[in-house]
């Protein structure tokens, strides 16, 4: 829970699970995230061993989930399923 409790961390992992790889693509999938926060989350996820930063021969940086990061797929899917099943309850929790 500590890994995913950081704001936007779960969204970043979800985007990478969906095959998104470039910084701008991840940012586009997460409306409202700032470049600074995304940079911070990607660095943390890399430090935790969940994401790998890969610089290609073309100079393009891509982010990919490690096997440990991919193992989060069922966790992310379970949280999304919970959200779908309890949408009404969760709407009441929003500020």
C-alpha cells in the first residue's frame, strides 16, 4: 500500500501497464498531474524497482515496468473493480 498510496503512483503504473512509455504519453493519460509530480513519481517508482528508465539509441527516454511492476496488475485491477462496484460511495468521499 505504501508504494501505491503516493498521489498519482497508481495512475502512473496503470498507464505503463497499458503500454504507454514516454513521459508525455503518461502525462496525457493523467489529466491534472504536473510535470514536477510526474517526474517525482517516475523517479520514486524507478528507485523502488517497479519502473525502469530506458534511453534508446534515438535519445528518446521510455519508461517500462519491471517484472515487479507488472505484478501490480491484479492489484490495480482490483482497486479499479472496487471503484466501479462502489462508485456511489466513492462519489460521496470526494471533496
